[in-house]
């Protein structure tokens, strides 16, 4: 199954955005940044979803996802800093830079593994349910005929016993033998 289809692609983009923002927020706070508001979290996710949708045309590996996560982390740091009202501190400290680099690496590996698992799971579902679904769909396209009434079975003929009445019986002791 191709995981770049629009519905699945949108789901993957949403997961990418939520994972990147959630990991970034958690590590940003650990590194000494201010806690962001839920509105800023939602806005960051909403800003990343279209970009992730453009990137999600197919399954991506760790290098591509690492580059995308690094760009996303840079933008998220600026967004978090502006949301906290620290516009004068847009240049990250070494600790903050390290934390966002770690967030990009963790997100990239996590998303690459998750993307591969999702693709394998979709392939499994197609292999499991695909033939039955195809038969069901093809069967639905054929015209449905009303069931024919079953014809009554002809009666079985009675056995003819007259022929057996004239047969000689071979049962019983043998006729007199010639040896005494």
C-alpha cells in the first residue's frame, strides 16, 4: 500500500508535527526555557502540518527526517522564545542548542521507525484483507439472481424381488459327498 495517499499522508503529517512540537517543548523546558501556552503549542502544530504534508509524499529515511526536524526545531525555538516574551534572547544558549539538536535527532529516528512500522502495518492489512475485500467488491458488481427452487428428487424405484425368488439357495450343508 502506498503511504503517500492523501488521508494517510495527512495523518502522518499530523503525527510528525505533534511529535516534533511535543519533544521540543519538553526538552525546551528542561533546558531552562519557559513553558509555552496551549495556544502556542496548537499554532506550532498547525504551522508544521502543511510543511510535513508536503514532505510526506513517500516514506522518508533518517537523513531526510533529521534535516526536516532540525529546521523545525530552529523555527520552534524562535516561536517558543517569542511566545514567552523573550524576543531579545532569540540566539539560543549552548545548552538550548544542544537540547534542540537532541530533539531533532530523537524525533527523526522516532519518526523514521514509526513511518516504517506504519508502512509495514498497512502492507500487512492489505495482504490480510485485500483478497477477501477484492472478492467481495467483485461479487457485488455481478448481478444477483433470485434463487431457483430446488427440483423435487424423483422417487427411488422399489427393488425387484421376483428375480431373487427363483435363484437356487447355496446355503446349508453340502450335498452328500461321495467319500465315506
